[in-house]
């Protein structure tokens, strides 16, 4: 029995199947994404979605979908599915689905009378090419297949509508055609492994509707261009491979290529393997061989903070130290350029955020734990020293070291922390001054850098950093700890934020904490009582003013809810690390139960991965981006921690 197998009853019930999405990526920025019944419900959905750097910095939907029609005795059975205005679905091909399996590659079994057709979809690694293999498992009479491509040629942030500018030109290529709707776009090559007939029958399919965009308060309708259809015979037991790409391929290589790509895929046969597969989907290899981690799908790019937080979980926790080093090589280049005031030559956004250097040191600290401090120092010791000196010397334009050893930042008018939602140009949560996680990370960075210096004979430097750390420790407790046993979220002059937020958990979870054991337990207890959910920590306690746990409605409404009560799995990772550090093996069964809350997500929302955030109240529905790097990373890192604590005596 496959771990990710969905039966006929679920697949044919659109209330159950439409919320379930499926993502495939090529590890170079392109992706293919839709629902499990191939009905696009977002403007970001598409069978072939690729970056086109010559146009802009966005992804672009070239091929929106491909409708397949089974033809027998002149009767046509269209297996496609589209939603049109007025809640109309056509042509309702989902009713022919008998089974869906997503073990190695997404595989759908259709049954039309005596015809059993199997469809397998795979995205070629590092190429902008989607491959679909159709196999006729059974048929009692002559059968034809008809393929009708729906073209968009637009940015993922826009819609296309019927117009007279779109080119209808097409040119024959090896067992297919190439076409391009607009100047500036690459040609789209649609080819088959078998000789076929292309019937030119241009038309616009009008009023295709995307309900996910409706839910989010956006425009939700577009028209898609269909240039015609391909038609060919298929015999029982025969396989036909379809390829859609921005480059031509020899059609006689398609069958071997699709088989090779399928064999290379690791099975998603359990919770851990699903997460490993999801981790690999965030990989992004640029043409110059720089390596990145995308922050999430479908709309996130590579962001600095997300990179450093996600990097240990997406690499070290699954024994892929090599990829850690490749990503860190690219990120270090960007960090050093920023610290020297030079323009960035790497495609990493938000490098200027003040906590980014602190998270970089935390990521290196995790590398040292997994790969050894000696190797870690050889690889990144100089970078750690340079970052610490950069901060001490007030090199950052928005991070200042005060006399008391704490770091201060200005976030009144611009969001500077991970709580970065804005409304009307201003932060929804304007965190400023002394920010709790910044200073927990700073104390941890100072102690870590001091320990590396001491181990490598730099006694004077170690003592200097220890002195700053000791001042920071005293000031941290004096500034943030209140009489109720938890930590203020930020302190900005006379402004003290009493809100119970999850950012205080870092002061308990990090290897070096300014809190003593009793203080740590107090903080953890408050987080457990007021913030813990089956999907991570809430961004705000229900007892605090402004609690807004449901991430629904139009953009402004969602912006106000984004960090005001929604639950975040990546924060849960640090919570569980804090539990293990304080209570050791006695918390193992508790944390294993917490993992069940995430495993439930494997066959819901986006299959095999974790959504960006969850409602803070039951039933804790997944929201936002369909796959989020920091969440996947911290769950993987928690599983790794669980394993290491399980082996401890």
C-alpha cells in the first residue's frame, strides 16, 4: 500500500480533491503545480511554469494544462477538468479517476468503460521540461488519444485574456510543434514520442476561474488559448510520452528519458521521505552554478533570513552537508558584499535585514555540531569573526550595540523582523528597540564565537567576546524578564510590549542562553500553555490583545492576521528543541505526538509537504504558500534531534 495513495471516492469528490495540491520542481526555479485532479485553482498553477530572466524576476505560466480525450467508436471522453464562472466544472474528467498514487511520481489511473489509462508525470531535473507518460493498460477496441494544450504565456501574478496581439503561428518540429504567443517569450515545444497529427483549431476558452484567488480577495478569471489538438492511435500495453519544454528534444529519446527520470526519484513511502523530497524541491541551481534555497512555493524567492534558518534542517538533518556548503558559499558571497557596502551579485533578497547575520552564525553553529568544530572553524571561522566584528563596530545601518551589551534596531516604520507583514505601508507589528530574539541570537553568537576563539588559541579575543556576552546576559534578564515569568517581545525606551509571543522561545532553545534553568522553564511553560498548537507555536497568545487566528479573507484582512495568532511549524521546531534541552528523554513521547500533527498534512493541502502557516484555532487549517522551506526544515531538524536524544542513555 502506497503511503500517498488516494482512492476513487476521494478523487471524485471535488470538495475533498480540489483543496489537495501537487507540486513538482526542477531544482532550477521552474515548477509544475495543480490540484490532484488537474483542475487549476490558483493563478500560480500550471503544467509548465518557468522563470524568464530576460523579461523580469517572476515565474511565467507557459502551458497551463493539457486535456486528454479518449476516443473509441467515435465517442469522446475528455479527462480534463476546468472550473468556469458560476461554479460550473467542465468537462468533469475527474469522474473517470479510479486511483491516484504519489509514491515515486504522481500516477493517475483513469477508467472509461473498458479503457484503463495510466498517467505518470515527472519534471526533468535542471531542465525546463515536463514529461507525461500515458500507458494504455487495457482496451477492448481501437483507441485514439487526443491532446488539447491550454496556453497562458503570462506572469504568475497576472492573467491572460482573449486578445488580437497573441500570435497564432506555429511551426512543426520532431513529432510536435513549437509556438510562442508573445514577443520576448521563449518558444514552447510540445512533442510526443510517437508520430501524431496536429489539427490547427485555434480558439480561446473564456472565463476559466481560480477559486483560491477568489478566497484571497483577488481577481480570479482568465481566458486560455488553445491552438488546436494532437491526435494519435494507441494500442493496449503501449506508452506514449508527451514533453513540454522551452527547448527541442529528439522524440525518439523521450521514452528512455522519462524512465530514467522516474527511476532516479526516491519513493515517498513514509513521513520522513516525504519531507526529504520536499526539502529537495527548495533547491535552486542558477546557470552560473550558484546554489540557493527558495523560501517557498509558489510565490517566494530566495530570502536571506529564510535561507539561514532553513539551511541546517534542509541539509544537515538529512546528511547532505555538501549542499549546505554549496548554499553557504553563495550566501557568504552575498553577506560579505553587504558588509562591505557593495551591490549584491547574488540573487538573495532582504540581506539588509538586521537579524540576518545573527541567523548566519546560528546556521554555522549547527554545521559545527554535525560536521565537527574543527572543520566548521576551518570553513567558516573567519566568517563568524567578521560578522561579530561587523556588529560590534556598528557596521550595520540598522543594528547598534549599546553600552549594556544589547543590540538595538529601528523597526517603527519598516518591518525588520520575521514578523514582516505591512498594511498601508507600515508594519502591522512594529517591533523596535531591543527585540527579544535578536538579543537571544546575539548572546548565543558571542558565546559561540568566543568558544571557537578559545579553542583555536585566540585567548585575548575570546576574553573580549566573553566580556560583552556577560554584559549582554545581565542586561537581557533585566530588560526582558517580567514578574509573570515570560519575556517581553520588545522594549523600545518607555514602550514595553507585554504581548505573549513565540519569539522568546529562542532564549530557551539556543545552545547558549542568557537565562538560568528556572527562568527557561518559566518561559517554556508560558509557551506551552498559551502558544502551543498541533501545528507549531501561535504568533500571539489568545489572551493578548489583537488575537486574530484565522488567516482568511482579502489581502488587508490577512495582513492583520498574519502574525496575530496564526500558528507556525518552524517556531514549533525551536520549541521542541527547548523541551529536549530542558527535560531530555522525558519529553520524547510528547514530541513524537507533536510530530503526528505534521504527518497528518502529508496527504492534505499540498501532498508531501508543509504549508506556510496554519490557523491558530481548531481545526488548524493550512494557509498561505503551499510549501514553506523553514517549516519543512525545522520538522526535519526536530526528527533528527529526536533520533539523537533517543540514543542517549
